[in-house]
C-alpha cells in the first residue's frame, strides 16, 4: 500500500509542473504586444518619407511654372 501512495504523489508532482507551463504561455502573449509597440514607431517614420515625395512634386511644379512665366 505504501508503494501505491508514493505513485499517487509522483502523479501529483507531474501535474504541478504542467501548471507552470501554462503561465509561461501567458508571458508569451505580452511579448507579442511589446513587438506591436515598436511597429507603431516605424509607422510615423514612414510618414516623413511620404512627405519627401511630395516635396519632389512641388519642385516639378516650380519647373513647370518657370516656362509659363517666360
């Protein structure tokens, strides 16, 4: 009977580590959110880049206006 009780204890011990793995998975979720934050920073960086092409368009317009002035 003693050996049977020991086996039950071993099974319980195995369940405990399994519970530890569950919190580990939860920790991975917040990590994903952190990755999203840097991505947001990249978006504003792209905005100035979009403004640059606009400047080029204005330069082209100025060239067109010059011949008209002549």
